[in-house]
């Protein structure tokens, strides 16, 4: 496999962390090259990419579309091709990178990843049929990376994490995080095919061709092992219980203790290859938001990155602040579990909507007091995660961002909208997820 490669986590590793309460050991290489065994050139690899745009401090975060890739040697270069073959029989392989070979032994190649990784897909890893469609597109836009610099190569087992610094065409500095590992789909994971967004919404894989038709799968974690979220050390002690409560709200929705919360090691922050980190942020252009990265063939979520912006919380009484925070975290963890917004006008039936202050505090208080999950959250997540039957006639109404005419607060304008920062709103209104 790869000789210099990262701490890349799945739920089993996070469970080990939960039991041992110790960070996993990894190796950060000082070299800019990574070793690859020649015997593995026929392997199929999973490439997952995220990036942070930087201006003095972290400004914004995004994921790039996850890909299956193959490598082919051409003289002194190793070419990396997109091998997500389920895009369709007529799709052409796209050349993603030409990686210089800097050294060679009988059994392995030394690769200059920094010289080879020159661009990043603009398309985000999570998508939806309402804004992408149910048929894959032939062209995939990228942004180029200039003045590239290798920051680190971390290694453990059969995976690689490569961090790179570069400049975009507009002059903004960007840090790019690559996770590369041999593709090993989880045989226990059961994909959930999304037929439409008529009754409920999950983020979806990009369309893939199967048995002569286009298929989209819901993005979700596997339900056969604990889903572990790690609280960053930057979360103030006075807020940590409220963050835990917001995460564990989803156990009441699921009807079982599937989600767990641990304290992340002091040096761990989002994005992390080994932890699903809830990161506390207090400045920059981040909003309270979350991002997920999945197996592009099955939809199984492999990484979740959650950011909580202090400025999205109300000022004043600590108990009210914490109730507000419980709603924010429950909303963002819903996204981290794969759920889309539900903006259908109705009394509160889900934490995946935006609300005014009074409604937010009521939901937060209910979470604090351990009351049952809201009906849409309960019914939909049990259906997708656990396979429980869903009575769509009894399900609360649904609509989401990309659908025509669907937006928050449609029934009446809120007196004081407060929550999570919106895509086009200031942090004084609501969320961006």
C-alpha cells in the first residue's frame, strides 16, 4: 500500500478512541514525497479533498467532490485518472494529476505530490438532485493552485493525508487537505436509494449509472457502529454540555444510542482525518455550518466537519445562550448525518428549519429537558438509517433549499430571526449550511 500515509478514521477507530480515551499515534513526514508500492498501481483509490481559504486566519471551509482514482505510469510520471466509472458508459476518463516520480527502488516509487496536485474540483462533495440533477454532467470545473507548498504528509496503515498550501487565481491563499487510501467499501453498509425529494430530504451522491438507469444514494453514516463526534478543546467549558446535548438529541430521534461524544485531543481541530470534529470558531467568514465527505459509490459518510460560530449565539443569560446553542448544534449535526433543510411552513416539526428566537429557545429547552425528538426528525432518520417503514401521508410537510418557492420564514416574517448564518444573510439573522 502507500508507505507514507495518514491517520484516516472510520467509526471503528473512533470507537477505539472512545474506549481508550487516547489519541492515535501517527507520523508526520518532513519530506515532500510519498512512497507507493509498485504492486499497488493496479489498485483503485479513494481521493477525498477539502480546503480552507485563508486570510491571516481561517476564513472559509469547503469540500470537493470525492473520487475513485487509478494510477498509471508514463515514464518518469505517475498519472492519476478519475475512475468513478459509474458515471456512465460513454464518459471519458479525466486526467486529474501528473505526479513526478522523484526516486525509485525495485519495489516502490517516491512521488512528489505537491508538484502533481495542481487543481481542485469546485463541486462540493455533498449534492442534491434539486440543484445538480439526476444525470451526471460531462464537465467538472476546477480551480488551479499556484505557488504550491507541501505542509505535511501524515501516515498510518494504508492511508495518506497530504496538506498543501497554495494561491488561487484571485490571490486568496488556500490550504488543501487530501485523504488518499485504497478503496475498500464497507461490506456491512446498506445504501439507501433516493427516489425523489418529494417527502423528505438527504444530501445525495452524484448520479451514477447502474443497470441502465441513473441512481442517487442518500449520504449517511453506517448504523452498525457508533457515530462519534469529538468536541474541540476550543469549546469553552460553560458551553460543552449544551454542545453534547445537541449531538445526543439525534439518539432520541433514532431511538437508540448510536451517537457518542468524546473530547478531542488538544491538538485536533477540523478538518481531521481521524475525528468528526465539532470546532468552535470566533472570527473569520465561517458560519455555523457542517460538511460531510462520503464514499461516492455508496453514500456512506466517512468524515464530518462541524463548525460552530460564537457570533451566531444570542447574548445575555447563560442558560438561554446554551438553549440557543443546543438548537444550533442539533441543526448542524442533522446536516452532518446527511439531512437537508426542511423549510415547509408548519409548526416546528424538525430542527432542520430556521426559527425565530422564541421558537429556538423552546426547542433548545426541550432538548435540555430530554423531551422526545420532533416528528419529522424521528420518522425520517429512522427510515433512512434503520430501514423502518415511513407513512408519507402522516409525515410533516417538506420542502428544501433548491426547490422552487421554498425558503425559510415563508409563512410570516420572524420578529427576531436568530440562529445559524445564512448563505446570503449576516450572522445576525440565521445559518449557512
